[in-house]
């Protein structure tokens, strides 16, 4: 599916609409095998982690010769830690922290404001009434059919303040932040589970990414097969690592490598912005992946990213952070009821992706007007909306990137 206007890859369509990433993208980060996750049985050196982060920040800022930068501040562990270390290593630099407030969603901006104030950063809140309004422009930048593109709005705001944007990307995948997934996966598996059983358990931990009748969603041209999905994931679970470490392998080689990182970089590049992502520097990735799972994730308390939390304590910022996983999260149920349902009907009732044999129109008709639509189906409709918009921009060429939804 890349570059645009090339022949569509059925496997790319299937993977994006089933896993929310496309492993045919050329990744910016190094691919890792299970060997790279074989842990050394010693507790992590948080001083090394801190030095690795600050060294990466300093080198990037020196090369860009800037006295000012922005940071995406969600109020979670990763972005707060990066902000604290930028301020600690660059006491005189001007920092603009950017947070997003989604309509009728959990509002984390008051907490983000407290964090920004503590580290002497200017705080900016981007309020989004309609999260989908500029989706055509965002899709035209990334050249892929994804809908969950909050980074577009962060980068758009950053462009007005600085051409450098820092982020805490990678904290979840490198240091064990997906606690809700780990807890469920461990409850569904044991050391005696077969690789295929673990793959299926892993998929069930991402159930908001797909619908129960996923195989009915696709038409003949997509050539959907569950076996192809299983084959993609099996190498991550067919190795000597512990079940939880196998999840770490799959997470790193999934959305981080083929969604979050490449998509965010395409967006910032379109806005002419340089990105600083210190948790994804090569030395820290190699070091972090080998930290034993027990030093990343506390099973008893279901708390992750333990080394990063320890660093926050060291820098007097831990009291501002929740034990829950935070991040920029839109309330998709409200989004559906407020405007996404109407937008999806407008685009999908006469969809090219249906007429051209990619998606089953009967599946759309069956579910789209359900008054109590489950969030899984809402997410799937948003994925189909992105696919249809991508199709109209790059294939039929009848849609303009500047069109608003």
C-alpha cells in the first residue's frame, strides 16, 4: 500500500483492519527477534537509563541548535519523565507543552497543567470537538488508511510554536506499560500453552481492534484468512522466552514498529518538524528489551514501567502520575453518537471499497444503524471510514485532502 497509487495489497488491508498495523511498511526502528529479549538476570540501572535519555536529548538539541522546543504532554509516565529530564539537562530552554482535550472524554489536561507548571513549561491545550474533522488531511500525510491520528493535531499545534517536538513514544513497548493486556494474557495462558494458543490469547487481548464476525467484514478481493494472521504472530510466541516476554516481543514488532512510530514521523515530517523521542534511542532500546519482566511489571499490583517510575521518583515527579495507563484517548462512543455515525453513513452507504470488492456491504448494512453499537464495531467502522477516505484520495482521486468531515 506504499507508495500511494500503487496496487493495493490485500494483506495490508487485512492486517490494518484486523491488527491496526501493516507489517509491509518499512520500519524506522530496528526489527527485533526473541533473542534480543533474552534477559540478563539483574535489576535495571536507572542511572544508565537516565543518562541514555539525557544524552539523546542533548545530542538532538545540539544538532538542531534550538533554544526552544515543544513536547506532547499527556500527563502519563513517559511524557512527564521526558519533560522532567529536558528541564533538568537544559534549565534555560523554553518549553511549550501540548495537551489534547477531547470532547466528552476523560480530561487529563488539568493534571498535565500541574506537570507543565512544575517543570516551567508553557502549557497549551488543543480542544477537539470533532476528532475526525481533518482526517482527509492526516491520511494524505501518512498515505495509509488509519483513523486514530491524534498526533496530527499535536504536530499541527507544534508547528505554530517550534520546529522541534519531543515525545515519550516507546515507553510502553520498551518498559512494559500495557498492564491491562498483560493481566488478561497471563490469566488466559500458562507455560504449557502451545504457541498457537498464546497467539489466540494475545489477539483476544486486543479485542477492541476487531469484531467477532471479522471474517464476514471482508469481500473476495481482500482474501481474508485467520491463518495468515496467526502465521504473522506465531514467531513471537514460538521460542524459549516466558509468556510475558513473548508479549513484549509481539508488542514491539507490532504497532510500535508498523503504526505509532512510522505514522507519527510521517505526520511531523509533513509539518516540517524534527522529532526527539529519547526512549527510542538505539542504546536504550537494546538495554530496555533485556530487562527481566519482573523488573518492568509488578504482577501483584498490575503496575508497569517500573524503571521509569523509579526515575520519576528520583526527579520528584512521581506524585503527579497515576498508576493507571494514561495517554491521549478519545471517547469513541461519544464520537460515534455525536458525528461519526452520520459521517460513516455518508461515506459507506455508497462506498468504493464495497463496489470494488474489498469490503462486504452486507456487513455494513447489518451493523451501522444498531442503536447500541459495541465499541469494537465503532472502531471497525472508523477503520472502514479511513479506508474509504484513503481510497477516494489515492485511488479514485475524487477527494481533496483539504476536505473537512
